[in-house]
């Protein structure tokens, strides 16, 4: 093998390694976003489950803050009256290295099932 073939092989390998580095960066970003979304989803689901276990008259709006994995998650719970039911909306917001994020879920709690 001559020097030209060797140089050509080195260039091809360098391009391949650069491509793998790009895949690693994308994979890391997806993993971080997934982890933070999972934490936010868990916080929101817990808030809504808590509303289902709370006596109907005691379901009220509120805000909390939780730190997880170096990220601060803000959780805001709003309550709207629907006659004999209440609509509870929980919104988690956080800022990670990719910017501000929001996750929102809602449920309806009936006075019949939550006396």
C-alpha cells in the first residue's frame, strides 16, 4: 500500500468518526430531553392523582417547586368549577440546557366519586 492509499484510508476513517460524534451529540440531547420530560410527567401525574384522593371541597389550586437532576421543575395546579365536578389542570415548567419546556395534563374530578 502506498502513501496515497494510506492517506485516503485515514480521510475516510476521520469522516466516519466525525459522523459518529454527531450521532452521539443527538443521542445525548434526546436522552436529556426524555429524562426531564419523564420527571415532569411523573410530577404532573402525581398532582392529578392527589386531586383524585382529596375530598372534593378541599381541592384547590396551588404551586410547588421540585429539584431533580439539577433541574428546577415548577408545578402549577389550577382548578375550575364545573358544577358537581372540578377540572384540574397541572402544568410543569422547567428550563434545561435546550431552553424552556412545558408539560400539561388535566383531569376532571366529580363530587359523586370524591365526596
